[in-house]
C-alpha cells in the first residue's frame, strides 16, 4: 500500500534549515514508521542557492523564489527559518492565508508579534508551531502546552542562552575576564561575530516572553520585559560570590500571582548546590514550578543545527499527523482557548523584591562603611553580611555587602545616594541573589 506524501516547503537554508533537512533525511524510515506517511521536502527557498551545503537536495528543490512555496497548492506545511521580523512575518501570514500550516523557530518575531500571528492562525484556521524557538531540542513548549496542561504554573526560572552560559561557566572555572572568554567563544563558533543579542540578554528575553505567555495564558508585551546582560560581570564578582557559596548565571525568570506577571532577564547569584548552578557550557535548562507536579526540570542542548532541526522536524511531524486525521487547532497556539486568553499587567522591575550583592570601591578611611550602611538603613535595606578586603591596585578598598530581601526601587535609590559619597569611587556593582 502506497504511503501518503505530505509536502513541505522550507524558507531559509542556513544552519537550522540544513539541520532540519538533515534530521528529516537521516531518520526518514523512523519518521515514516511513526507517522504512517512520507514527509517530502518539495521546495527549499533561499537567497543563496549557489553555495555548497553539506546537505544534498534533489534537482529542482532549491529555489530563490519564495512564491514557489507560498503559492504551491501541493505544499501543506511552510517552515520559516530565516529569522528576524521582516520579511518573515509577511511570509508566515501569506502562508496561513493560502491555507498552509506554519512551523517557525523565530523567537524574536514571536516575542514581538506573537499575538498577531496567533490571531491570524485562528482566523485562517491554520496552526503555527514553534517548539524550536526556545531551548533547541529540549521539548519545553510542548511540555508547558500539553504535558503540564492540568497544572497551574507559578514560576519559570531558566538558563536560556548557551553563549552567555558558556561565557559565565568559563569565567567561573578559569577566573578569566569577560572579554577574553568572549573572544574564545567567538573563535569556537559559540558566540556570533556580533554577540549583542546573547550577551546583552535579548535572546533570553525573547524566549522567556514566549514561555510566560504560554505558562500564564496572557500576552506579554516584549517592551515590558526587564533585560540586563552579563558584560559587566567581573572575575572579582565571581570570586566574592564563590566565597559565599554562590555562582553567577544569566537567568530568565517569569512568575504569576494571578493578578500580575513578572518577566525579567539578568545575571543572578544562585547557590552552588542548586540544579541550575550545575548547568554548564552551552547547555540550557528550565525549572517549571507548578501546583500539582511541584517542580519539573528540563535540560539539554539549546542551540545548534541538529538540536534545533530536531525540534523543527518534531513540529512538522505533529502537523502532518493532524493533516492525516483532517483536524486543526488540536492545541491552541498559546495552549489556552482563544477566548480564554486574558490580559495581565506586567509588574515593573522597580516593584520586584530580591536579595542583593553590592560591590563598592571606596577610600580607605574611617567611617566609610558606617556612611554606606546608614544610607541603606534609611532606604529600609538591612545588611546580611559584609566582606572588606585590602586596598586594590587603584588605591581603593573593595567593600562587598549582601543584603536581606528588599524592593528594587529602594535599592536603586540607595545606590544613587551611595554613589554621591565623596569616599566612593565609580559605580556600585549590583547583582541580584536568587536563593530559592
């Protein structure tokens, strides 16, 4: 008996595009056994059709004209892998309008324009799947939308950028400077030539915005996500953190109290004995806290051609199953019924509570610590511990303070006053502490 053929078109034949085709080709027999049909890559569109790839395609498959995919009635699934906002957004909307399901790995597009795309999917009666947009091969999105569908998720805490995690791991292990480790990461191909999205936290912010929307059933305006990168972390900060039993990671966090959501990305000190502290190198992980299964911890490769291609292929297979059964929108785009999606406000960073680490470079004079602690006390911030070492090579004395829990707004106000002291040199270094 002949197997049904489901045609797909891929827009973008870069690293992820090639990885997707490789995953479909390498495991084609296994996929056919699981699906009961053949997935055929009918067209691959890319602006560059001359450069040799490691993946071979049949004659006539590669094209430079995206209309060969979008206007082909035999293609049921369009896979968008070019990234960025435009023309990716227009291609996806055209594909759905033309009656095609969509798979994308485009985290930036989903974080900024996800609501528009999900509304379009509902309007056109198509599905849009995006497992590969967060966490590479780790099935994070499917876990939230389906595996934990009976759970009220209260908090997400994760390491969602492999480049930043590689840098922090190397700085921690070798006590080398940020710039030296970044250069090494670029040489290894782990960091981009322009690493801004990774080291400034924007990549992780795109991902946690998507996950927060899925977990809490509310759109998260990307402009309301607090973002802070890792480029100001120094070996001194890592050393002081270690003295108190912490390591420093770039964390992506989201929480919901039923009325407000909290979504942020920034470096944080976490205890060495926590699971996230032991996620090293370019690996990703996510801790999902919920009211039925307690804590779920997902870990794996968060990027790369084959891991990400594997996630894309998984979405293609899922859509192919729906096509074979003649069903659509089996699981809503956000995991919540379209008319049950609610709008919750995003809590401003100034209202967030945390413990804090301060590193202050001050003159070696009597009364300096007393002046600093007095300003903190006036702001309602209590000190948990103090570490003061000898004079550094600039003539100042590094004073390290760990505080009890305080509101971000009060902490920022106190720092402004501390930096006005004549005995304080430069800016106060602040890192938040996440103990639980």
